[in-house]
């Protein structure tokens, strides 16, 4: 038995023998080849391993950072002024006539005010010191009818109650009494009446009579010491007297006739001495 050669079943070469060159389109061939190329690229991309994270961070650290931009100056926002509000004057009110009750009330109030003013003025005038008190006569020496008063010195002191030379006639209530030293000149004979008066020109104590003969007092000197028989009952009263809160007390000297005008009227100084 002879082995005969068998013909191949598939002969691709003979299947396309009748295709000519004119039947092939080159554009279709290119389009058919593109998917194969894309699939090849995607396969190669999948096969390529990814770069490690450390290399990416090191590459970022090597690159210098861009310089920071300086802050830009911006103009402040413009503020719109707040409109001012003005209160409109109320001109719609109508003047209401005064009622009878209001007139009576206003008249009564005015009458009370006028009465208070009159009462205050009367009280002030009544309490004011006499105008004659301001007419002091203390420009020494002062010439009288027969005697010349050269000087008068005044002060305050406590009364002397005991001892060899006590004050005679001083009231018990007196704690401070006014005193004076009177110096005269002239060779004639006369009598001087000495009195102490308070701020209201009221007599304080007794009137003292000093006899003068040939220009000398009874003690044989041209100087005499006198004191009042009354005075301040409270020794602290001297403080308002010093501050001129109390009208000054005075010493008056009248020559000869009773009721004549004093030739001397001087203020008691706010000084204290001892006898």
C-alpha cells in the first residue's frame, strides 16, 4: 500500500488569489491598524511600574519655591458720611390763654416775693450798725477845749480778781475786759469822761471820770490806765472779734460838759495783754 501525499486542507494563499490591488483601500488599512497600536501602548503603560513616593517628594524638595509676592497696599474703603438729623421746630402749637386760676396763683406768688424782699430789707437796715460808729476820731494828737489827747492805746485782758491790785467794780460774769492807756498834754484843768461801748454803740460798764489839773491826772502823771467794768462773758469771743465777725468796740472821751460830742472815739484793738 502506497502512501499518497495528502493536500493541505487550508491554503490561505489560494483563498485570496482573486483579490486585486484595486480592491484594497489604504485608509481602511490605517484605521484597522490604529486600535492595535493603542492596545499595545496601554499594555506597555500597564507593564511600566510607577515611580516611588520618596522620589517624587525629593524631586519636589529640590525645586526652589517661587518668591513670595509682597503684600499689595489697598486703599481703605471710602466711608460715606452719615447724614445729620435736625429736629424740626414745632410751629403748630397754639398759645393757650391764661386761666383765672393761673392768674391768681401768679399774683399770689409775686406778692409773697415782694413781701419777702421788703422784710429782708427792713431786717437788714434794722440790724445794720449805726452810721456814727464809722466816724472814728483817732487822728492823734487831738486838741480839746483845755486838754490835748496825745495818744490812746487799747487792748483786752482778763480781769484781776484777787491780789494786791485787783480790778474794782468788774462784774463777775466778765471774762475779758477792754482796757486803755490815755496820754495827755497841756497845763489847764479839766475833766474827761471815759466810756466803753460795744459794736451797737451801747454803753458797757460804768462811765469813768478822770480829773485833770495842770496837765496831770490824779496819779501825778500825764498818763492814766483805765478798764471797763464789763466785757466778754466768753473768752473765746475774742476769736470772731479778731476775724472782724463782730463790730468793733470803742472807747469815747468827752471833755467837760455832759452830753457833748466826744473828742476821741477810737476802736478797741484785738490785742491781749496781762495786767
